[in-house]
C-alpha cells in the first residue's frame, strides 16, 4: 500500500489546482481520476470566460482573487497567455432592466470600470443584435477568454514536477479509515493511504461523500448545452464581446472563428457523461433568432456538460464536520475554471491548517463562506 500526505479524488480543474498548491508546499500528493484522461467532464466543456461580475459574492471574490495568477502565472507554468481580451456585454430586453441593474450593483462591489449602455450602443458593438431587441446593456471590459487547456495542463504539469502523481482509470472501489486513522483508498489499480482525502469529484462528489460516510452537501448536477456555428461573412465577430442575457437565458461569444452559443439551461441530472438534448438545442436556436440576425443552417458542433451546485450556488471547501480528514472541494457550478487559482490555494491553506490567504480576506472572503457547515447549504439535499 502506497502512502501519501493527501489523496485528491478527481483530476478536473478543482482537483488539479488544489493538488498543485499542496505539492508546491512540499506535500506528497496523489490524484485519482476515474476517466482515461483528466478534465473529461465539466473542465473540458467550459465556456472559458473570466468574468468578475459572474456568480455569488464568494465566487466573485475568488474570481478577482485569481486575477494576478492569470495575468502573471508562475515561471514555467505555461508557454501561452492564460487570458486574452474579450469583454462581456450583458443585455436587457424590455422588462429586464431590474435584472441588469442587479448585475451592475453586485459587480460594482469589486469591479470599478463597469459601464451602463443604451441598446443602440450595444447594437453598435455587436451589429448582429436585432435592432430594438436590447433596450439597455452593461459592459464588463476586462472580461477575458481563458485558455482552459493551458491552465489545466499547467496545474497537472507543475504537480508532477513537484513529485505528485496522477493516476487515470482509477475509479474508487472502497474508501474507509484504518486503525491508524489514515484513509485507505482502493481503486482498480491498487490501494493507497493518506491522512487526508480531498473530494474534488465534481458531479460525483456527493457519491464519494457517501462512500466516506459523510452526509451529502446537497449537490445538484445540472446539464448545460452549447454549440458552435459559422457566422455569416458580413458579421465580423472576432473582436466582439461575449453577449449574455441579463437573466442568463442565453449567451453567445466568438470562439476560434465560430460562434459559441448556449441556452444557459440548468436541467437537473444524475451524475453522467452529459449529452445535448434536442429540446434544449431547439430552445437555444429560438432564443438566438429572437435576439440576433444569426440563422445557422447547421451546427458545427454541439455538446453538454454538468454544472454542479449546492443551494446557495457557492463553492464548498472545508473539512467535513463529522468525518475527520475528509475535505470537501465541490459545488463549483459554472465557476470552477475562473476561480481555480484562488480556490486551489484557499483549499490548500485550509487543508494544511495555515492562515487563510490575506488577499482573499481583503476581498471579503472567509473560511466560513466556503464551509460545508454553513447555514442553508443542504436545502436541496436529496
């Protein structure tokens, strides 16, 4: 039986980021991934936008707290920029002005250069918008595209360079505590032991929790659909911002010469390899036609992924109150990529018992905001 300081379950962006932070602190780290490749599920299906206005208050703090890492990653972390300029424009049709005002008010708490705009200004920035559809808009100029692959691989590469190990095709078969107090983990490839297990299993996190004897945190995986298509030649979209409905009923953005579009669906789903549903595709095309001049005859690609939430839609990061040595890192929802640098180091600090990162404290975040014991967390528990 091999021994480690920490065993991380899940090699997606959550598991990879915390494992990287722990390994850089000198801990012996093993990451177990049930799939043949890390990031197969949610990480590999991200819309890949860094937006400081997106998500709950703790999520926004973690996003802003990740910015310095994104702009100046550690030497050798990657060979390409992690962020490239994009901008995000939230649009409101008639009746949605209150929703837009809420987005602006919440975002302004951490972002100082948000700008409210008229519908005409929005149309000038994105001529594909139908005239009169948007009556108001808000621009987040510093929203940026994320190179998800470079970020994810940077964490995994750095983990291995520090002596950490990633095992794929390593589905958990058993998980329990030995007489010594260490966790014993059995996979198809062997048995491992460590005093701490980090549950970064994404949509499967509650299942891993049950395996460890922990009460579920009420995680609800929700399917989100996306597709790409080739825009008409008359619309030059390469430099256009991402366009997001004020109530998040759809969004679209330029993506490698095509347009990525989503109906922003949130359909509850069991943990699975999510696939797009034809009804969601039809809803997506209807919303796109209502707002824009785009009428794609065919889709270049389509896919779906699971975004897993607890009731308050914020990250869960902390030791289970009833199961010693079992650490939750779950509920990233659709924010796991943009928050990964800060979430990984915050979780690593909590695991090691060190001081919570001071810069995150200054942004108004505390361990209590992330705790699996926080009030209201289990409102949606099955």
